C-alpha cells in the first residue's frame, strides 16, 4: 500500500486533498458544517475534521481567514 500524500495532494501548493478543496469551496460560499455535510453526504464530525485540516494546512486560525488566504492564492473564487 502506498504511503504519504497522494499525487493530487502533492500537486496542490497547500497540500490540500480533493475533499479538502471541496470543503474549502463550501466554506467560501459561507456554508456551515451541517450544510457542507448535507451537500457532500458526510457526517458533521467528518466535515469538522476536514475544516480543521484546511485551517492547519493554510496556517489560519479561523474559517474567514482561511477563505481569504485561499482567494488570494487562487484556490477558490471570491463569492
């Protein structure tokens, strides 16, 4: 079994996975964890883990700053 980040994560400048990018896009839309969970058919707890990973990888303390950083970096489009 391969170890380490997937090729798609290595290709992302922030090391975000495809799912984390989906979650980041939903954060940029202003969705809550519950709304993201419903959209992506995940549990809220799983979404919370993804949000935490996004914040950690972007080095930001909260959702708003993570979205602002992602917009500046071109990861997501401003809404």
